[in-house]
């Protein structure tokens, strides 16, 4: 599992009979995962870019909310291909349109679009990734077995956001707002409150979608 975090998904996979190697670059998170002593699970603290340094050879690779951090998805496939058995599987969960929520004033939508474009230009993140990922997989000979949109209470909901969802968004915006300010200065002032008002609106509609792909590697 790439980007395994605290190991909750790792536990779900081991409960279904898998032996799992979880990899994450955050030492505190990996330490927490190790303390859980999940049966049939091993955790490695390292960057995905250093995957070649480790003795890993897997039947399948699971990644949640990671693909978009590789704007050129072929770069990630190049890292994992040597670690995956021929015909092995790749399971990807990812989000398109993180800030795809309405009603939102046009100036804020324009700011979001500029942020999307800048993140892609700087090779930091691809906010619209599903089409790029699927086309890359097909181009490189992978077989897409499953492709679908998933229900999600935090990103793909209609109507006013529940309190727990609002709290999660407040934390996310507090983390991301300095990035907006660094890139757009005074133009970004007030975006966080405007976005939260959008989520709280009775007319709120989400344009975001969480998608899932299961693909088989070329033989």
C-alpha cells in the first residue's frame, strides 16, 4: 500500500487475507502504524521515489488519494512496474475537482481554476486526474477492469454539509490557505470563509467525484 498513513486501510486488507507492506514518508505516521501491530503487515518509512531501494515484489498495489500527486502518472507507473508481478493489479482511489462546489462567486471559481493550473504547471498536483490516469494506463498496455465513481460523504454530497464535514474542511482550508496567499496575495483573502459558506448553503451542489480504478498490468 503506497501512502499507507496510519494503517487503517492496511488493516482492512489484511483482514481480507492479504499480507501487506505499507509505505509512507511521514515518520510519525509510520511509527503510529507500527505500534498497532497489525498481523501480516510491515511498514516502511520512505518516499515512493525510493521504492527501488526496498525488496518489494507484490501481487498488487493499493493507493488512496495519491495518484494526483504525480501529475505525469507514467512517472509513478515507472516506479511501481519493477515491484509488481506480471499481470498484477493496481487499485487507485482518487478525487477530481476538490474545490468543485457551488454556489461560489465567479471570482473564487476563477481563483480555483488558476490554482489548478499553477499546481499542474509546477508538477505539484493534478486536480483533474481521472482522464489522465485512465488514458495513461491504456496507452501503456494496462487493462482497466473496473472504473467507477464512489459515494463519498465528505466530497460528493448535496445540500448543506454536516458539522463533521465542515470541521474537516476548516482544517483542510487552514492548511491550504497559506499556499493560496503565497501565490495570489490579497486576491486570496476571504476565500476560506466564502468556500465554507458555499458548503453550508441549502443550495450547495458538489461537482467533485471520488473515483476508483482497478487495472491489470501488462503480461
